[in-house]
């Protein structure tokens, strides 16, 4: 197996990236080789029962772009990736924030695009019996293994509805290719707006910063209760920021969305850039120090951390640290 065939950033062909891009690609491959035999860090006191009866809106960060969102009695899983590697080589740095066997049955899983670190066919086999519905961008259904769940492609601005739960596919700025398949379905990428019982959640998967995209979502859907926003990868910026947000841009996107709460995601899980471990978090802290959050509350979670964003009796942000987690 060629090293570059197994990295999460491989959806863009090396040939199309130019000399600088190919060099970066090679450097990322080397970094992954160095971690391949490493055992992922364990999550301290992982949550075994994630359903919070006191929550109108809660989120558990599983790692990378995978989050378990609870809105009342509904559970939504974003970009499910529970495997120890993605693409066969890029090894997880931290174990998933909840074990697959402890995951409750999920009402809908959302897949944002076809990159290996967001669409993991092996994960769907791990979650057999846990999933009911799977939504994907147009062109991605064939990448999902057959199972007992229903897979549906959702075009931009189309709504999916089930028992009061509404999910709308919304435009983002990314790339939809997959290794050896980068030329097909290049537009197979999407974000999602989730609505249920008066709560609105935004999940873009990956996206570059485009003010109009976020402002349009705010105009169509009103203020966002929770925005799950990626804050990396960030290095080298001339390559990564064509398709991703850095922490400052993520904060600006949260403000463009008129989000009440932002949870940073898409860092500290896999090596898919030249960022040193901790760079994204440090850049976020610096942006916060500079006051770039504005009115948005930033709820920083560790992998395996859970927060109640809206309690049943009102809007009470509450993080769970390790000492408070239910076993």
C-alpha cells in the first residue's frame, strides 16, 4: 500500500496539489508512519450512558468530527468514525469518546462528505444495529455499506423529516472526492441544519470560511442554538485554509450564524496536516484572548466530554468533567 493512499486528506489528488502540496502530503504521510504502532490515548472515565434526561440539548464529543447530539428524545450522530485508523494508516491519537457498544440507537447519522476521516465504511459495520437512518450528500450513498438502516442522499436545501425531527442539507465550501475516486462526485459534500422542538443545531462537516454561507443559514433558520465548528487543520495555511476553518475563522462563522454556543471539533484526533499537537487549541485560546468570540459562548470539550447546552427548564450551559461523569 502506498502511504499516501491511506491518509484522510487524500481526497484531493496529489497531482492536482502542485509541488508544494505534494511535499506537504508527503510530510503528513511521514508523520502518520511515526504513529502507526502507537496505542491511542484512553479517555478517562468514559461515559457509558450518554442520554441526559435533564437535557433539551446536549452534545458529547466522540472525537474529530464525530459528535452525539441529543435534542430532547432524539439522538443525532455526526460523521461517525469509531475505527482505530482511517484510510488504513492514519491512526487515532485518542480513543473514541464513547465505546460503540455504549452508543444508544441513533435516530439519524449525518455524513458530511466522502473523505476518509468523515466517511468510514468500517464504522458502519461496527455500529450495526445502532443506526436507523443515514443521510449523505448527493453522490455518497454508494460509499455506505448495506445495513439495516436507510441511506438517503439529500441535495442542498432539501429537508428530511421523521417524527418531528427535521434535517436540512446546506451548502459548504469543501471537496467531495475520495482516493482513486477524486474525479467522481467532486461536489459530494454538505453541511446540515438540525431542528427539533424549537432547537436548531448547525454542523458543516468541513468547510472553508465564506461569510455568505453562514449568513445565509442564519437568515433562513434564525439564530443557532449550537454550532459544531471545525477549528483545523491549519498548517500549512496556504493549503489547508482553502477547505478548512482556522480557530479565528470558526469564531467568526459562529457569529455569522448568530450561534448561542459553539463547540470546537475536528482537532486532536488524527494527523491530517502539519499542525503540531495542541496547535489548534493554542490558536483558539489566542483568538479568545483577543476577544474574537464576541457574544458566542465557546464550550470547549475534551474527547469524551459532554455538555448540556439547554436544560429542560431553561438555557443552562453545563460541562461534565471526569469527576461528574456517570459510569
